[in-house]
């Protein structure tokens, strides 16, 4: 599966419209939130998506459903956490 990056969304032959700009912003926030390495940026991006009322405004400007995006992030984080715990359990049993 291929994912578009914020840069790819904005590098169209025609000037980007406002919706594409906000979609790129949302994508970048998600990329920051899903970084594997713990960082202040990752922490802030996750907090922004899950707790900041401004995220709803940006999502709507990008023509995305903010609640669905928040559920998606929670689901991804839960899956990663569960996979990591399973990995640790396997290491302990060895």
C-alpha cells in the first residue's frame, strides 16, 4: 500500500487548493503522532489530535471527519501497544 506524504499532496502541477493544504496539515500531524521514536513532537501531535478542539476545525477544513480520525489514531496506538506487549511476552518466555 502506498501512502502520500504532505509534500506529495502539495506538489501537484496545479496550485493547491485550500482543502489540499489542510489535508497536508492533517497528514503531517498524523505522521508526527505515529513516529516510532519517543519525542516531544510525537507527544504534542498525539495530544493535539486527541485533546485539542482546534483539531476539529482543521479536520473539517480538510473535509475529514475529526471523530473518525481520532478513533483511527486510538486504534493504531492500541494495536501497536498490544503488538509490543506480545513481543515482550515472547522474549520473557524464551
